[in-house]
């Protein structure tokens, strides 16, 4: 379908108010014109975007992190990820985050795509990268960042997801993409670092 076919669904911004400006998140409230001529309010988060890396160890295991996530009130299992800095290319962000959070660098990278994990209330896009040919170095965690590195096989992650123990949306999408690639259904274009 082309975007012109969507005209009957599109909302148009009438005005916008910034409700909150934080360290990197902004909350806005827009008034929009609806397709039927009515109006409505839309409150949502403006996010600078992020990158997630699916690091593949040579033995087939996946390098992951356990990190306390304050909004959830618990330690979460997830792939390495971080927000884009202003003007930063997604690949550069992925390479930086992999090194900072895990201490690893990768010989090869493949871009899978972008995911939008909360489309009803956020414009955040998370770029998904795969990394292989990993070499271990030294973590360079940000001040106030605490995490534990763990490894899992794809099958173990699948079981954790089935039991409801792996619930991070970006990591579940990373697992899906990994499994589809391993099955030959989805492709990855590997490039040298």
C-alpha cells in the first residue's frame, strides 16, 4: 500500500506542547485533527533512538546482560543496547555500546533493521545489529551503570521466553531475528568492522 492509500487514517498535528524535558526524553502533548474531522489529544515520548546488539560468540552462544531496571523493579535479561548520541550513526553507537557494556569488539557486523517497541506512546526506534568474530577486552561502563555478563544458547533463550522469564521486547525481537536467520528464512549482510 502506498501512503496515499492511508489518507483516511492519518491524523494531522494542530498544535504541540512540551510537557516535560528530561536528560534525554521529552514528553509532548499534541492536539490533532482526526480523519473524520474531529480533534483529539495525543501524549507521547520523544526519544533520540537506540541500538541493540546481538553478539554471537564463536561457540554459538549469545552474550547478554543482566541489569537492574528501575521501572520494572527487578533485574532483566537483555542484549546489549544503548541510546544514540546526537548525530551518531547507529553502527558507531552499536560498536560503542558493545565495547562499553561488555568489553568486546567484533570483526563483523550485520544490520537487521529497526523496531518500534512502544508505538502507542513513544517514537523510539531501536536499530538491531548482529556482531560476530568477538574479541574480549575491558568493559568501560558509564558511571552509575552496573551489569553482569552472561551467555545463553538460542535454545535456552527460547525456553526462557516460553516461561515468561525473558520479557524485554527488544531482546525477544533479537531472538526472533536470530532464529529466522539461523533457519535461512531471513538474511543478514555481514560487513567487516
